[in-house]
C-alpha cells in the first residue's frame, strides 16, 4: 500500500479496524448473567483479520 493514504480510504480502513475489535468486557455479564464466563469476542458482529480476509477498500 502507498505510504500516504487518501483521507477517505484511511477513514474506511479505520472504521473496519474498529469493527473487528472485541466487545467491551461488561457486555458479558449483561448478556449472560454474572456467573457465565464467555469471551467478549463472541459479541463482535464482524470478525475479520488483516491476514485472512481483505477489504474492498
């Protein structure tokens, strides 16, 4: 990729990066109750890795 990115493309890449993060830790007890131990990554809708799946950006 080019060293300098166009601002609109950079904004699209930044948004895609935020969408693949884990959900906040406090969503686990809110959704399942206090005793259930679940990884917060399960609440993330879009799971994508920079290695596996490329963007159409």
